[in-house]
């Protein structure tokens, strides 16, 4: 399980949208964290189906960069 726990932060980091996508998602009211929530849910189900009951940490919310906040405020 240590191996998996070392990979999870990279999995979560891979789901951070780029600046333009983040702006679009925020403007349309979408959840920035939906991919990470899906990843952890799917990962848990797959491990459970193999009989592995692992403690997979919840993803931390994606931080909105300052320049994205400024762009949102400007619109």
C-alpha cells in the first residue's frame, strides 16, 4: 500500500485543469475537483473488487491561482 500511497498525489496533480479550462469551469459553475473525486471513487471500487481494502486519502480541493481569481473578477 505504501507504493500506491506514493502514487496518489501524482494522480491528483494530473487532474488539475490548465488556466483556460479552470476559468471556463468556474464561469460555468463546474466542480474543479470532479476528476479527483472520480479517480478516488473508481480506485477504491477497483481495489475493493480485488479484495484490497485500502485507506485511500481524499483529494484536497484544487487551489484557484491568483491570476485565475483576477481574471474572474475582471469579467
